[in-house]
């Protein structure tokens, strides 16, 4: 069974960056097969990993709703979509990636999530690790895709407001009775003036922090991928040190 790591956190805290760093670490440590899932409708995980997404679940659904005659007979629509999704998984160098995207036609984003939920059980069997990058906010928590997570990684900036938001995410996750085994807090762009008691108040297990890293800033300014970071870059080094708790298998 694969280990599912799901990202959560307020907008712009560094979820996508951290997800990409995790994928890179798992790949380079040769810990096993890894599937990256971009579950943010405004997807950019593929770009962070230096690949172009070829097909999204959203596009597949659009295609089916525009051309229902393409549905083969003798198979339910659901099975067909699940098969298409399986086909949409891109095999890249050292990791696979699935982009959920957003349907353009009528129908809502929750349908994309229903589809993903339908294939999650199989995906968990197929991979050693699944890293899900989520959109900002709390909404994805109430969709059940995140419920497959073994580990919820809440990313926060070092401010009081940011940590309060991490606390809220944790409270909602508890309320929804997730079967998540671990809920961690990662403070990104660490600042030594951070109020330690605010970290405690989140009631999340404190994993540690990543520094503000000019190399990461440069990557996004230049549209480069996480694999172009030098191995000794601060943020990558920091994550490597913390990461055992993320990728260790029980
Ligand atoms: N440790 C860091 N040092 C420097 N820049 C960082 C760091 N972490 C993230 N960034 C930059 O901050 C911006 C936002 O990061 P990222 O896209 O990972 O956040 P996010 O939480 O995924 O945002 P969103 O909520 O929009 O999905 C990016 O330009 C990224 O390169
Ligand atoms: Mg993001």
C-alpha cells in the first residue's frame, strides 16, 4: 500500500513548492515509485516539476460531455472515465503525474473529485508514494480525496495570522473525522521572531521549518523546475533533514 501525503494550507504558503521538493527527495533517495497529483484547479505542480501536463481529468470530462457518442458500449460511463484517468497519468523521469484540472463545460469541480476518488483505491496499490498538492483553503478537506491521506502536511508562513489559519485547518480535519494518521505543521520562510506559542496552538505535530530561499524565488521567477535547484540549496537541504518523518514507511 502506498503512503499518501496531502498538502494543505493558506494561499501562497508554499504547498506546491513543498510538494515538488518532496517528489524530488523521494526520487533521488530512490525510496520507491511516486505519483504526484495536482489537485489544484489552477494547476501548476507539473510546471514546478518541469513537465507539461498533457491531459487533465477536467479535459477528459469535457470531452465526454461534448462527445457522448464516443462512450464505448458495454461499459458504464464511470468505468470508462476511470480508465481514461488511468491513461492520463504521465510517466516522467523518476515520477508519474496526474493533473486534475477543471472542466470548462457545465458541471462542477466536485465531479472531478468524484472521479479521482473512484481511482484512488487502485492508485494507492500501484504506487509507493502519492503526493497530492491541493488548492489553498479548506474546501478540499471536505472532499473525500484528502481522506485517503496517511499524512496531512499543513504549510504555514511564520506569521500569527498564518499559524491561526493552520490551526483552523487542523480543527476542521479533526471535525471531519479524517482517517489521516498524522497531521504535521511545516513553517515555510521561517523567521526567528516567530511566536512559538502560536505553533503550539495549532495542535499540529511540528515537523520543522524551511528557510526563505533565494534560489527557490529565482526558480519561479525564471519558470524553472525544482530539479534545477542545486543539491545544496537551503530549502532542499532542510527538507531532506526533516523528511524522514514524511517518507518513512510504517
Ligand atoms: N522557502 C521559500 N523561499 C523562497 N520562495 C518561496 C519559498 N517557498 C515558496 N516560495 C515562493 O512563493 C511562491 C508561492 O509558493 P507556492 O506556489 O509553492 O505556494 P502555494 O501554497 O502552492 O500557493 P497557492 O495557494 O497559490 O497554490 C512561489 O513563487 C514560490 O516560488
Ligand atoms: Mg499551489
